[in-house]
C-alpha cells in the first residue's frame, strides 16, 4: 500500500475541501528556570501542547460559492467538530482562524487558509468525585471528635 492509497478526502464537520498544503504542530509545554550566579537552568515539563493543524486548500466547481459558504458556516460553528486530515488522521478540533480568498484569474475556485486547534476535554469532565460533601462530612466528624474529647477532659478533672 503506497502513501497515496492511504490519503483520505479532507473535511471539517463533514464539509469537504481539497488540500494543497497540510501541516501539524505539537510539542511540550514547559517552564525554564534561570538562576542568578548559576550556569545551568532547570526545566519543568508541563505536559503536551495542544495539537494544531494548518491547511492551505480550496473548493472548486460550478457550485464552488455554495461549497465555500458551507465550509465557512462549518468553520464558524460553535464548539468542536471532526476534522479529517488527509495524512494525519481524524481529530476533534476548533477552527482558530481562517481566510477565504477568490482570485479573478482563477474563476470557479475559493481558496482557504485555516488553522485548527485540538479540542481536548473540558475540565468539568475531569471531575470524577464530588469533594465538597466529603469535606463537609470530614469537618463535622473532626468537630464532633474534638468536642467529645474536650467534654471528656472536663469531666475527668
């Protein structure tokens, strides 16, 4: 199977587009500490960066304006959407920025440059336990135990 056999048609929220250039960026977040009177820094790894995808592409054909408008609606829609990248797989992303251009010399086409960022998960989805009721229960138990111990000491004296 060649690399051409593995290519998929690019789309965002199910709206297809052709791709001229596609790239993906990532890396690690970190904080670098530099100290006075010390020649070596210290680095703290703060986790993976959100993936970013950048495309230069186009829509073409007799209905290119309708297709370009549909792509713009998808790019402007609230919340994450599914991006099918021709080479790198599928991901849930949000469109950070896009530009749409039409050239007088190249009729029947609309050109797009866009950048997407990985949507990830909401911090609210990471909470697995309600900690406030547990904290209140522990505080009440501690308060009751302290009051009982104080009563016991007063009685024994």
